[in-house]
């Protein structure tokens, strides 16, 4: 029996709507993990009407016989109009689809007697939106009529952002051979797509600087690893068939963003995970789920969604440990998967072991083990 979920926000403000839907998704996923429910798909909708829900109606029209449950956070998500809501209830009952409400279910204390609810669902509300200058810059870059001069003026108005962007594009991690001294020059040389990734990376680095909380989380090592994975991803992507419209550097830089979300917004629970060493990726994520309710890939994806980042970001954040699960960006996610393995090897100062990188991945990307070894050696010089 398949289980699906439905979320809805009545807010027309895009940022508020995205945040509300992200909160509902987090609550639903947390609920499913606690009750051992395998969730097949989540349908999201934004509507300003209580009596017209196109996505919900489409679910009802196309639902197949293998679907037996739909999970929703509360009855009001379906509709605030009781007549319309009752009609939806009757239709699902007629189709023999069970509706499960997480908020009603959580009132039953016995359900959670042996489970520890994480507070990350509540704390996700406190995660800041992207700065206005970033959303404005990205919006301008998506307009084909925007000139480099217009964009450079917007970015240059923020002295701190300008400094961080120039520092990043001139760093060894980014690997540009000549000194770039102005934002206008950076845009002209690197292009809109690349500069979008640069300003996003630089801004998020600033947003999530160390808060000095009492947790064994190494911020310096975290950002160094993020930069190494981003750099390796750019190097590898140049060797493959990838032809993405998005600069893979920024998406790779954010691949572990969920870890820093836990460190800053679920500190007490994540402290238990941070104390554990020498765990495999799978075991580490199991510990995250045990103490925080979700793993860093899942919470990172929720944040990417709330920030309205391109779909490729969500896939790289969600599937960088299992690239074959990505439906639309398997090659890009595979590149980040390999880059992550290289970066972890450099951190541990061990001889590169590429056993985890299957021949299938190499064939799909059209790269060789020699290519990986070459990138590994080049990355070592950057990290020193």
C-alpha cells in the first residue's frame, strides 16, 4: 500500500509560502520516520482559495489502486471551508483512501512513548531567508535583458558582499588564473551563471558563521570540506558530458548545508551526533535520524526548497550519497558524489580509495580513474 502526502499554503507571498510548505514537509517526514511509514511522493500546492485546489483535485483524479493513505498536517490544509473539506473527506472515503493528520495524531502521547521527537521542525521556522540583495541579484540574472553594468551596480552597493565575492573568485579554490579586481570584471569574465553561484556561496558562508555555541562542530573544517567538494566538482564537470545551465560549484558547495542547519538550529540533539567518529555515511545519517528526526540531506533539501533554489541544488543536497536516486540530475549528483569522496580522502590524509565509485558511474560520466586521481592530486595542492 503506497502512502502519499499533500501540503498547501494559502499565502501569496512566495517566501512565506515556501517556508510554510517546508515546515509541513518536515513535519510529515518526521512523522513517517517515527512510525516507519515509507512515503512515496509529496504533492505541494499554493492556493488563495478554499474551494479550488487544482493539485489536490488532480491527486484525486489520478490516484491509482495501490495508494492507500494520504498524510496531511491538519484538516485546514485541505480547506478552511468546512463544506468543501467534508466533500474531500467523502471522496477519499469513497476511494478507500485513509487520511492521516499528523497534528491530530501527535496529540496521542502513547504513539510517541518510545520515540524522541526532534525540535528541528519547530526550529526550521527560525532559519533566515536569503538576503534581499541575493534574491534581487538572482532575479536580475534570470532576466535576459539585464546588463552586466546593472547587475554590478546592485552587487557593488553591498561592500561586504563585494569583498566576499572578490575574495572567492580570486582564491585557489575557484582556480581563476588572473586577478579579478571589480564585480563588473567578474561578471564579464565569468558570466551570469557562474557569478550567481559565487554570490550565493559567499552569502551563505556569511549567514552561517560560527555562533560560538557549545557543540563539537568544527566550522573551519566544514567550510574547507565544502570548498574542496565544490572545487573538485568544477574540475570533474569539465571532463564529463554535463551541460547544465547551473554552475555546479555553488550546488556542490551547499551539499552538506543540512549539517550546519543542525549545528545551529538543533544544537542539543546534533551534539550527540558530532561526538561520534569513524562512522560510515550511512551510519552517520542513521544517527542524525535517531537524534534529530531527519538526516542532513533531508533537512538541507527543505531549506533549499524554502530558499527557492533551482532543482539541481535540491537533488545534489538530497542525493549526493546516492546519486542513482536522482531522477533529473544523476550525472551532476554523481560528480558531487565523486568530489565528496575525494575531499574526504584528503581530510583523512589517506591514499585515495575509489572502490565506492562504481564503473557504472564512471561510464555514464565518461571519465576514468586516472581523471579522478589527477583531480585528487590537484586538490591536494589547493588544500595545503
